[in-house]
C-alpha cells in the first residue's frame, strides 16, 4: 500500500533514534489517527528492536481503538506474526477494554489469551470480560495463565453478579453452570454461598461409588504410598493431614495433583499448603497421593525412609513408590512396624547382603502389584473396592474452601 509522503516522512523520523525527532513524530502521527495506521503497521513489521517497538507502541496506544482493530485485522490476515501481535496488543489503554473483552471470546485460544491479558493488565470491571470467563467455564475450558489470573484478580468484583447469575432461571443452563464453575475456579468453595456449597457436597455423595479408573498413572513420573485398608486411618496422623472429607476418585486424584498454594504462618512465612488423596480400599489396600514436598520432603533419601517408616508404625505396613523416567529414578521401600524391611533403587537391591529368597527385585512398575496394588490394573481387572476416598489438607488451619480450580466429580 502506498504511504502518503508526509506520513512516510514522519515514520522516518520515528525510526531515527533521535529522541526529540521521535517524540515529535509520535505526536504528529497520533494526531493523524487512522490515516497513519497503514504506514505504522508497515514500519513496525520492519523494525523489531525494543526501542522501535516502544515508539510504535506509543503511537498506536495514542490512536486507541482504531489502532487496536487494525493490529487485530493484520494478525488475522497473517500480516503480523504471533510474537509481534502479542507485543502490540499489550499497549492499549482503558479505551480498548471492550475490544479486549470481545477478543477474550474469540475461539482462537491465542487471540483469546491476548484479550484476557489486556483485561488483566487494565483490571477493568467489564461485563463482557466476565461473560467471557463464564462462557469459558461453561464449556469446560482450562484456566491456566491469563484467564485464571484475571478470574482470581476480579473475583471480588464479579462474585455478587456471578451468584445472581447462578440463580437466574432466565439464563441458560450452560451460563448458570459456567457462573458456578467460575466462582469455584477463581475462589474455591469459599466463593459459593451456603446453598451452592450444599449442592456440591450432595453431588459428591451421590457420585462416591463411581469409577476408580481415575487414579494417577505411572507414565513419566509418579509417587505414592500404600497402606493396609484395615489400618489406613493411621495415615492421617502420621502425615499430619487434617479435615478429611469424602471425595470421588476422579476429584481426589485431580486435587492431589494441583500445586500447593501459599499460606504463610508466623512460624513458617514460606509455608505452602496442599491436599492429599486417600483412595477407597482397592484389593485390600489404600493408596495416598499428593504433593511430594508437603507430604514427604525435598526428594531426599532420608525423608523418604523416615516417612515410610513413620507411616508403617501407624498402619502396621507401608510402601513408598517413586518413579521418574526423565530423571532416571526408580525407587521403592517396604516397611513394617516402623522399620524398612526391603528397599530398591535403580537396578540395585539395597539389601543384597541380607537377601531373602522371597524378597522381590525389580523396579516400581514390576513389583508394586506384588507388594500391594498395580496402578495400571486398577479398574481394568476385577478390582475389589470398599468404602470411598478421602481428601485432606496439610495444615490444621486451612480447610478446603480456599483451593481454587474446578475438580471433576
């Protein structure tokens, strides 16, 4: 596209590197408004240095909504690559809040994330932005990155309207479900009112006898404890777990895999809190999953030994399994009545000097079924299931309501 001579001259000044010429050119180009946009987009595609991007971004920001639309149109037409699009869509102010919100509804996830990134930066109370979050929650979208951050930052602002939306019988079912899901996603169960918390708890009770196939698999990496079903209750005190609540296998496994959340205390300002999942009884054993650092330690051998011995003292028997294909770790321990009776790491049987002919040898995946339960076969063969799972937290003053994120029931 032919660029008018006066615009071309100003863009030359914008690229000059002379601060006075750049400042003057930026002001005059911004005053030209939409007329300057073709030349600006041609220029910014050719100049990617930080200094030039700042100058172009300043002009585009001053032009405002028309510039936003022009950048987005160029991105959709393939004239601006993803990297440059992301940089340029960061520069606009509150005048473009509606356009950011509309972009957050885009079916293209990368473009939608740019919309949420803009809303997050501006921290604006946008009805369209809230609706974009509700729609995302309603269709089961993930909330990693900007969407989740925006939802959590704006929770206090959006929560009253979301609760009203949950009750609005004129709203569609996906919208009501999305509003409820967004409250939990952003604020955990504490964001719900008493009625909705009761409904969620009732749903969990209905679903408790469901499938046990959702236990974590051992692909790439995994760790877990196994304790006898008859004595499993000792694991709560042994691991300092609190507030156990009934949970489905699918929800418990998902919660146990979630990252810890900060919860500083006077004694430990860096404290993190997480959840532990204790499965229903599976072929006579209960399995325990959770965040390794909160339940065991920092991958230190001594921590693993101390943990499995402590749990076995409380439950009579215990096994700890740890496998990490990427890191080359393949370790397991079997303990009874507070002491290790067999352990294995890699290809070395660590008790070979006192080897018993009945001792098992082999890695985690080979022996876990012989020692207790093979995760890969749970629910595939005729697994005998008794009771239901439990979800507990790793601090006495925490409760379950503060953990954000939806859990599958």
